């Protein structure tokens, strides 16, 4: 069986199903994902770490007990699962590290962020793992906002260099306690992988369109011990925030894509609004959603 | 002594400030508006004297003050390999 998807600017053909991605019957693939055998080593490496090897054109990711992943020429992904590996766990590395690699390799600015649509414009919520991106997206979804991305939000510049967001993902990955804070029972949802209390919550859109959406603002989420604070950032800390919240920024360095990343970041920095949100740990999620959705109406 | 930009540095402005990125080291630096202005002037290589003349004139300060204040800044840029002093 062959599946065809679109996610974050990439047309994907795959031998493995990804119900989280947008089904899209494209003509020309950017990425082809298949099973096959993968070598233990690649030649002419420019970077070697404990789990990854990188050469000019290729990428090898070796996750013990899960799979070896080999990306050839920034487009062909070969998965070599370990015996007995759980399929969801095997898939998860494709949706994270391998996607990160493919996006950076293809010069696409990818933020560690979830995104929603407000008045026909995209709002991006970026932040480190555990900062509440998906939880916030779920709260806004329940108030009628469309969710277009979870975990990775990629930026597309149109022919006039105006930034847009690519839709990419139609599930939210949520910890059990996040689901419970909205009154859901986690048991009713599928686990994203065995052994982890993280669940997949499907978010539907009226049209599962792949059309890019003009980007209005990026919010950088941080947990804080103090009171709630939403501040617009207008100085060069913007660049600092973009870099810190780039999906798998370490890979940008390792594959030598500084230049594209920097130019794309600065293009973005000049055109849209940026805010930092410090959210107190003890604040009730419902109150937090109230404040954010109110803020969305005023920017 | 001629001061020029290191061409391996990527620079871009946000408002009146400039972010400079060293591709080689993967590090970035930020400067305020005066620093941005100096970076802009260095689009063409200048001697230290020429640079201070320009700054003294454009910011309406004495050349002495300019020399005093700009020298440590340039030394720092040079140490970080953002500019080349020959």
C-alpha cells in the first residue's frame, strides 16, 4: 500500500501510514518513505554523534531497539526497523528528527510550534517541550479556532516574500494530564507510542486544505513562577527567540544550513509580530485560554 | 590600518539594531544603532581615522570622544572576527 500526504511544505509518498498528516494526492514527491536495509555507517561524514551521522548529502539516524533511518539526498527515507520494534515508536522518529532534517535540508524554516487560524491568519505558538503548545492549541480548538499544526510549524515565503504557514498536522499530541484538564479520559485516545502517557487527539478542519495561511504573529511560550505576562518583542531578541525555538536547531548547524536559516529568520523577523508569553504554572488552563483568545482579537 | 567587514559574517537589521551571524562558528552577535551604523559604514573598507571622521560628523561629537568610544568596540569586533583590521 502506498500513501500520499502533504505536511509542512513537503509532498510525501510513504509505504507506512501516517494518519496525523494531511492526505493529498500530489503528482511529484518531495519525499519518499520506504522500508529497506540501511548501512551502519555512511562515508565522508561531516558530523558524527552517538545516534547520527551526517554527510554532504545523506543522513543516518540509529535509534537502538527502534530502527535505523537513512535519508538519501534530502528526499528518500529508508527505514530499517529493529526486530520487535513497535510501529508507532518507529513512526515517531520520522515525524520528529527525520522531518526536522528534511525541512532544514530543503531550506524550510521550521519552528518548534503548534499553530492555529484566527481571522484567516495563522498564529504560531512556539516553545520548548512541556511549555504547553499543544494544550493551548486544544483549548483554542475547543473555542472554534482551526488547528493546522502541532509540534512543527513551517514558514513559506510567497513570491512577494510574505510569510505564510504550511498546514502539516491534524492531531495534537497531549499528555494525560492535559487531556484531563479539559475533562477528557485519556483511555479514549490512542497513545502516540507504547510506554508514554502521551495521546493523540484528532483535530478536524472543514476542508483539509493544504493551502498556506498568511502568518500574523508568533508567540513564544514559557512557564514561569511569576504572574502572567504577554509582551511584544520588537528588538533583536526576536532572532534569539527564533533560533531557540527552531525545530531541532542542532541539525541546522550540523548540516551547514546557517545561511538559509539566518536569512529566513530575519525575513520573518521584519514582517510579523512577536510576543513572549510567560504563563504561571498554577494558572487554570481555562483562564489562560480566555486571556490568549482575548489577546488574539486585539493584535 | 584598514578596517573591513569579514565577508563570512551574515548581517541583517531589525529596526535600528543589527544581528550578525558567524557562519563558521555558528554564533551570533547583536549591536545597537551606533554599532549598526558602523557596520553600514564599513560596507567599504575604511581607515580608523576615516571611520572616526565620519562618525564625528554624523553624530555631531568630537573626534577625540569618537576615537575613545569606538576603539574598544572595534577591538571586540576584531577579536570575534566580525571585522578584519589590516
